[in-house]
C-alpha cells in the first residue's frame, strides 16, 4: 500500500484492473479450451459456436487493452485454421 493518498488510490485502481483483466483472460482461456475439445472430437457445429464466442471475447478484451490486437489476430487466425481443417476431413 502507498504511503500517501494518491499512491493508495493508485494501488486500489491497479488492483481492481488486475482482477478485471484476470477474469477476462480466464474467460478467454476457458472458451478456447472448450473450442479445442470440440475440434479434437470432430464436432464441427460445436466448434463453430465456440469459435464465435471466443472471437467475440478476444476482440472485446483487445478493445479494452487486455490483449494486444495483433496477438488476438494471430490467435484467431490459428483457431480459424483448425476450424477449417474440420471441413476438409
């Protein structure tokens, strides 16, 4: 905790942001894992639904500065490639 009032306020703000960012990242990881499970089982319909959900969460997080936009683009591209590989089979 800070020694003056502005440092104490800054600490509270950063802690609040840290928890919010951690929750958002956790949601993205959870949906990504369920997407990967759907891909591994070959369930194309479930994978498409999970991909849309994951892309929306990632884009929202990127807009809030939790992820860099290029990181989100790279991850979405790789996941989309996996999704398209289900169609090829």
